C-alpha cells in the first residue's frame, strides 16, 4: 500500500531514474558548473615547489628553432616555465625569446612589451634590478637611455617593460656606449645607485633615440641606499643578495664619500659583531 509501513522482511527500494530523460535545465546547469570550475582553476593555478605558479597553457615561443642547442640545454624546463610566468604577468599571444642571462629570461609579446622572468634562485636579483629601473626612470639624463614603462610583478618575479626595437650593441661601439654608461653612473650616484654592470649587449641601438639600456642587473648601491640596505639585511628585513664581507667592503669604499664616516663606522662595528673582518 502506497505510503504505508514496509512489511517485515521487505525493504523499500527507489525506482531507478532513466538518465536518458534528464531534464534539459539540469544538464545545462552541469555544463555551466564544469565551465566555472575550469575557469576558476585557470585563475588560481597551482604553485610549484619553488613557489612559481603553473598554468594549463604553455605559450608558443615563435623563434624556438633559432635558440642555440647550448642555450636550450642550459635553460632546460626553465624556458617554458618562464614563458608561462610571462603570460601570468600579462603577456598576450605568442612570445619571442630575446635572450637569457644569469638572472633572467626575456621574452617579448605581441603588444611589444618585454618580460624579464627571474631564473630560479635569482628572484631577489631581479627585484633589485626593478628597484634600479624605478629610480632611473625618474632621473634626467638617465631615463632617456633606459627601457620605458618598467614595472615589477612581485608575485611572479617578472619585470615588465617596453620591448625595445633595434640592434644589440657590439664591441665596435664600446667607446660610445661606455661614455653613456659613465654618464648614467654619475647621474645615478646622488640617488644612491651606480650604473649596472657594463656590457655592450646590455644596450640596444634605437633609430632616432640612441642607445637604450635593457639589462640593468648588478647595479651597486652607494650612499643612503647602501646604508638602508645594510640596516635591513642586519635586521633581517630583506633578503641578503651579497655576502656580509662584500657589504663591508662597499661601506669601506664609500666611507667619507657617499657615506659619512661616523655612519660607516657604526655599520662596520655591527658587521664586526657578526664576525666580519672589517
């Protein structure tokens, strides 16, 4: 009897549902739920062991076949990982590989933006390069010779800037480029920085604009920047990118010049407390 108690020895069973006649509205809802889940996954990629995020699509590198075998072997799976992080930092469309160094791998996208992606373990070095670029773009006489529109994607450890068109500097242009480099050094010094490491191929020769610095790695701090950096390192407020011995050497070099002797002596005393021979 419908709705009545179950007789002893019998168990009420549910009539199987015919899935072939599932309501259209429910099927459509399932499709939407699946699509939403996929979109959520793409917006929230998993992180790798090193802290870099993974994405489901690896962008195409249009000139991969022009990258030397030596470079491909040296970069290994870092190349595609870096390309993926460039996309996460905003790169659009296919990428063109520009080159790689000790600290980063550089690509340009279809909108003519460049992405310098920090290599594994060199995130702090690229962050410091971004600091230098941020200051350089404000300094007259320097900003004309550095890549424009630089910003730093801290989450993905990527410098984003303009993709500079032109030919790379060569040893034939050493004299001209070194003169510009020395002017950059002199102009940046009052702001607590010197010029980056000098390399001819750190410059791109741009028609109507002249040499443009695209690699600003390994710039040295002086003056107030060096003092603040040392204080932050000693206090554990920022990562240490060079040995305490090198920091002590830099302070001795600047003592009585960009750093007042009394300030330098206090910093050197703190370094001695850490066992550094100053």
